[in-house]
């Protein structure tokens, strides 16, 4: 009976804590979660990834034939066409009579050049990506098992104490930073400055980077929940561009990189300077169907 009373008290306390969240703020976070879910599960979202294939110089066969250099899902034709790589340039030549778009030979743009050229057949699409000196093909399938069997997202309870008005300390000039990736390489980015916030009487700093065309700052951060409650490779969060030296850093909007859902993403990892020595108990938790934890 005593343990039952303790359990009831705990439930009531949890309910009281949940109800103490400002309704407008709760609505803001729930709307953000809904948008996150929609982007993840859309037909060409991260859950649709089927494969990632690095191209050899010269000819690369494309099709559902398991021996093809770019092996497509079984629903695609066995011999769809050829990709010819010459350095960073890639040319597409379809096989005669195959149902593919575009259906004629064409030079392809990769994702580093802006919007890549998309090739498609049935439920399958693919395009060229560039990662430093590596040129690859990312394949998506709207009928991918990862999309069909998606298990949903899980979050920490909304907690406004993890929303901070952060101070922006600009770098003059902006600082070149090297962001590690799951491929074992580093990407060169630019950080405009540091975001500084305080919790529990201690001050912490994170270094965001610019994303071309974005009106927000992008952060890859690690914390003491990684590999436990959250993804082992850290999490992502955005912050509005600073105004008057300040911005909002809201960890209730922290989310997992696509690498938690698929082995075919090429995710950035937290820089050493962005590994927080605290447990950030807010935002998205680890995915129950994760393919692995780095």
C-alpha cells in the first residue's frame, strides 16, 4: 500500500509538471514536432533511402541486377543504364527502351552544385552526391522498408528550462571549422561566432555554422545523453540568426541526424568544442528502430 501511494504521488507530480508548460509554448513545440515528422516521412524523406554507391572512374552499371555498380531495388529494371564518371563529372546514358526519366543521355549536376539532377523509374529515384573527392549515387525508394516499417519518434517531456536566450559572440573574421563526419572525413565549414548560455550557474559555449541559403544557424552538438537516451552521434538543432547580439537556443527542438534511421546518410558529428559536459534532457530521444549506434 505504501509503495502504491508513492507511485500515485509520482504520477500526480508528473502530471502537474506536464500541465505547468505554457499552452502557447506547448503548441509551438508540438507544431515543430509535427513538421519534423512530416519531413521525415514524406515520399522522398530520409526514410526512403535505399542505398549509397560510390562511383568508379569510367562506366558504372545501374539497375536491379545485384552485380550492378549502382544496385537499385528489385522493382526497377535489371539494366536501367550507365553512369560514366570522369573526375567530378558524371554523364547518364539510359539503356534502350527502359522506363526512366530523363530517357536520354545527359550530364548530371551533383548536390554540391545546388539542386542535383534527379533520375527516376517507378518508385525509385537517384542522384549524384559529392563528398570531398568522393562521387557517389544516393538511391531512394518511396516503398523502402525503412519507410514502410517506421516506428515513430519519441521525445523527452517538454521543458522550457532548456530554452535559452543565448548570447552571440561573433568571430571577426568568421572562423573556419572542421566538422567530422561518419565517413571518417572532415567537412570545412564557417562559424560566425559562439552561442553562450548558462544553466545551473555554469556557462556553456557552442559553435554554429552557416548553411548556404538558410536564415538560421545550424548546430551539431553532443551531450551526456548520447548513446543512452539519445543517438550516439549527437543531435542537431537550429537557432535564429542573432539580433542585437542575442538568439534563442531551444533544445526542445533538438533532433536526431538521419544516420540513426539509415546507414546511407553521410552525417556530420559534433566538433570537440560542441560536446557539452551535461545531460540535455530535452528534444528527440533515440529511435527504437535504429540500425546502429556509433
